[in-house]
C-alpha cells in the first residue's frame, strides 16, 4: 500500500474497506467456490444467468461505491482481478446458455423427456401426491436442461418438478453429456476456469484482510456493543 498519509491505528477508512468491500466479496466467493466445486452453477433458464454466482459489482452495496473507489485507488491490482472474475463468469453463463440451447435442439433429448413424461403421467393414478404437469408440459424440457446444467441430483420438496426429477434425474445424468459433447466439455472447462480464479481471489482477499486487521488493530467484522444486563433487567 502507498498512502500519502498513512492511516492510523483503528482507522475508520480501513474499517470501511474491510466491512463494506472485503467482507461481502469474500463471503460471496466462499459460497461461489463451494457451488462450483460440486458443479452447481445456480444457472436459471429464464434469466440465462447464475443466480448465486454474481459479478463483483453486484456484491457491494451501491451506497458503498465511494469506498470501493477508494479501496481500488490504493489496491489497483484488485480492480483487474475483479474484471477478470466477472469476465470469466460472463463466459461461463454464455457456455451454459449454449449448452442448454444445444440440449433443447437435440431430438434425442426431447425424445427422452417425452418418454419420461409419459411414464410419469402413467404413474399419477398410483401416486396421488405427484402433481400433474400437464399445464407446464412445454416447459419441462427447459427445466430438465436447467437441472442438468446445475448438476442437480435432487430438488427441494416444494418445487413443482420435485417428484418428476426424483424419478428421472438418473436417466438424464447418466448420459447427458452425449447430446452436445463439445458444448458440455466447454462448460466444464469454463466452470473450472472460474473456480480457479474465484478461489485464488478469495485467498488473496482474505490475506489482505488479515494484514489490515493486524496492521491497524481493527476487528475483522463490526462488533455489536455489549448488552447492559442491568438495564435489561430493569425493564422487565
């Protein structure tokens, strides 16, 4: 760091960097890398974006933009790192979109979805708890493609597609790469590329945070003021 005037112990300026920039980005990168490690992109067909993996610009509250600009003025290398991360994410989202489009165009994929739907419909009289998917039949291929992209072996019980996917997830996961092999390989490559960038960025930001809290004797997160037990008791 190269300050014209070096901040002092307990600097409010450095606290602002830690609390409004470093902490939210680090927390998000931790979640992001865990998702990427298991192949869950949280990609959504309706938006063609990853729901829980976001550009760094969206991880910092808009009101904290001045603190971000101040932080990057003193740590310009991280500005380039953030741009690199966001470019890799955009590339991953594009690869996921291309892969899904390839799946939806593949006659073998559509045939497999239709066969599973026919089997599912035939089971409805014997499984009263299974919802009828008639109203969303045209949407099922897109849902299935989304589940495949996100490596979803199961769904939350409140999802309308929960019962269908419980029955047929393995049918698609055993051979889903074969529909569009090149696009699948590209998606895998882009996932690993983003994982490497995100993991190293997280490590470096955590190291910087530790350096700052030690150097300026600042807690790594805001501390809630201690509760006054005497005052609480007096109010009872």
